[in-house]
């Protein structure tokens, strides 16, 4: 044992890092923080600009007047209508496909295939979904309509609902299913009374996530629901929506219309953020349980 | 007692069939029917979900048929787009889509990985990190038409003087060779796209970094590695394939992104090497022309473009999903 080496070891351990390594650490710290701050700028700027530019002309009458009277009530109604149609179409199919994945085809090749195709469907560009809805609904009914728009949005919502439902159902412990089966419950009873019932918060999370995604979509609506300056005449006629209103009018030279576009953005953004935050809140709650 | 029973026989079944009251098999009645109906319904809806993708391909192919028959594969490298003379070529749009997405990915990857590192390392207290991750993910919730609106009226006025400076200083480089750029151009579209795909990149990279085994990190630290040495030599290599698939999913989003790009890219069918010149993308031309297109060759050409975009994103997404599955298998 040499006490001299021990001392030099101790000194080396206590020594500060060599300057080049220290510099590298500081540089990288700085760089990563600057780049991360850069990520914040757009969001802050978007929120600030929309609120500051749009709120000044926000009037109560806008909520019940259609676009030709300088309101956006017809677009709000159109968006709500199409999102409702999409929800009605996609929730049953999506939830039941989720049930298929989690309860009927667990750990099988079919499960993998369906999951794979569903996640591919999530990645299909929304404009392509619009062309699909055009081919299926608009060409059949020979009319641009809220129904076609709702159909397009439902295709966008479907994979989101399917995948989140499967995740939610997988969290339900197996012994609950066994207990139900042991008491004589059929597959139907076990699935709905036990499994789906306790997975409701998770499924709601998925549905509201899907609604948040669908409500902000513009591309699939441009040539399915088209647009209308006034109240729509029914399900099978061109229908206005908030995103398409923004897209169609942002270039307008009329400063009044331009103002309306910013105000519409506030409404659309609040609607989308509401559902997005709701899904996050529900998601956190269902994870805590 | 066991010895009295004959060997090699299913005792429980013998017991059940011996006593009719203990028949546990449900084989009739309302519940049984309901259950059968339910099973059928489940398989049916699962089949619906699966066939949507196939039906979608067929429907768009049928819409595209006039143009496919007329132009064949030459459509892909033809440059003319003249609705009056019924001449259609896809090259400017394919070029614009690929280049704008490439710019977006190049910008997003470093920023996304930085955000992932800042939120997964212990630089900051956990609540602060979670808040940062949350706020970045919030960008994904903003409708793209609103990002486009912001791009035109807020971002372009800010970036245009900068682009003018670049073009006057670096005009000798072909990439920036534009006299007096207008703000609506390829570079602007790429930057806007990079903002939109950042949440995808950041969130998935963060998940990837969080599941790197703790032992790897502690081992590196024990050998005297600093934090950044550990990150560069251990964490990033360990999470490399996961981050590649994050970048590919982000790329898939960028390729198909429509509204924001349509609003800021300038919509010009001239192919130009300069990033400061206006360009056009596949989703943008579909969004601009589809609603007013004449049935026949024009709709056909736009649908053909849609088909090209579909195949492009499909290839990127399938590669990303397969990579994620492969990584998952390797880790487990």
C-alpha cells in the first residue's frame, strides 16, 4: 500500500473536470435549453396573437348570426353537427373493434394484423380521407353535404378510438373477467357489465381525444361538406364549419372579414383545446384509479 | 378416494354429466343467442375497420383511373400542369412535398431531441419537466388552419427580412438564389411544418429515453462520464432506433400536412432549386383545386396525386410501425 498513490487518487477524484470536458458540458447544457425554449416560442406567439387580434371584435351576436350577417353561428353549428355525426358513426365501430382486440383476439396473429392496419389508418393524410369520403358519399348523393363531412371525420376518429379503447380494456385485471365468468356471466355480460364498465374513463379519454382531432380538421371538409354563407338546408346540403371558414376567408381584402377570421380562430381553438384538455384530465384520472 | 376413480378420465366431466342439474354449458335460450349475436357483431365491426383501408385505396384508385389510363407512370416525372389543355404532371408537387418535409425533419430532430432530453433528464424538478412536456404536446392540438393563419400574418412578416438578408448575402449558393424573396416560400413552409411535427418527435423520443435501462446510465456515471458524455455515448445510441422511428412518424405527418403548408408555401408550379422560391405540395394542390375541378381528367389527376401521397405516407408509416415493433421485440 502506497499512501502517495492513495493521495493522488483522492486528489484526482476531487479535481474539477478538465477544461475541455467542462466546456462541453456547459455548451451542451446551454444548447439544449436554447433549443427547448425555441420550441415554446410558436405556441406562446400563436395563443397571444389569436387572443389579442381576435378578442377585440368578439360580440355576442356572432353566436347567433350566420356568416352573411357577420356572425359565425352557422359554422359553429356545422362543426358541432359534423363532429356529432362522426362521433355517432365512429364510437360504436371503434369501441367494438377495441373490444375485439382486447377480448376476442388477444395475443393472436389477427390482433397484430388489426392493430397494424389501425395504426396505419392513423397515419393516412387527412386530405386523402377527404378524397375517400368524396368518392363514397358525395359521388353517391350527388351533393356536398354535412353527412359526407361527418363521414370523413369519422374515418379520422375511428383508429384513435379503437387503439385507446384497447389500451383501456387491457388495464382491467384478468381476475375480474374470471370472477364474472365463474358466476355464469356470458361473454356479452362480462364484456359490458364488468370490463367496459370499469374502462369507461379510459374510453372517454380516447373519444374526446378523437373529437379534439376531428373538430380542428380542415382538409377533409373542403370538398366534402364544402361551405355555405348561411344556415345549411339539412344533412344533405353544403354546410359551413369553423376551420373551412378560416381557410376560405383568410385572404379576404375586407378588414372586417379578416377580423372575423381571427375571432373565429378563438372559438375554434377553445373548442379543440377544451376536448384536448378534457381527454388529458380524464386520462390522468383513469390512470390514478 | 382418488384411487377408486378410473385412471385417465376427465373427472369433472364425468361428474357434470352424471348430474343433469350441474350442466354448466349454456347452449340455448336468450343469453346464448345474445352472446352469439354479440360475437358476430364484434367480428363484423373489426372487419369493417380493417377493410376501410382497402376500400379507401380502391375508391381513390377508381377516382384516379382516367388520369392513370391517360398518363401512366409518366405522370410522376411530367412537369406540366395546365387545366385548360388537360395536361397534368406531378413532379412539381412531389418535389415540393419531399423538400418541404425534408427541411421540417432536419429542423425538428435536434429541437425535438433537446426537448426530450430536457424533460427526461433531471436538469429541472419533475413538475417543471412535466409542464414543459405538456406544453409542447399542446402544439399538436392546435388546428393546422390556425397555424397557417399565424404563419401568414405573424411569422412571415418576422421571417421575411431575415430571408431577404440571407438571399442578399448568400445569393451565390443555389439554395438561396432568389432576388427579393416574398416570404411565401419553401423554407417558410418547412419551418412551419417543423413546428407542427415537433410534438410527435419530442413525445416519442422522451418515451424512448425514459425506458433506457437505469443500469446503463449508472454504469456510465460510475466510470466517470459526465452527464453529456453519458447522453452522447450511452443514452442516444441506446435509443437510436426508437428515435429514428419517431422521426419517421413525424415525417409521415409532415408529408400529409395540408392546410398550414397550403397557406404559406406560395403555390407555384415552377420547380426551383432555391429554398426561397415559392413551391407547391401534393396536399396543397388537392386542397386548392379539388372542390372546383372538372369531373374526368382533372379530378382524375388530383386523385392520382392523392394516390401517390397515400403510397408515400403508407411506405413511411409502415416502415415506422415495423421499426417500433422490431425495437419492442428486441427490448423485451
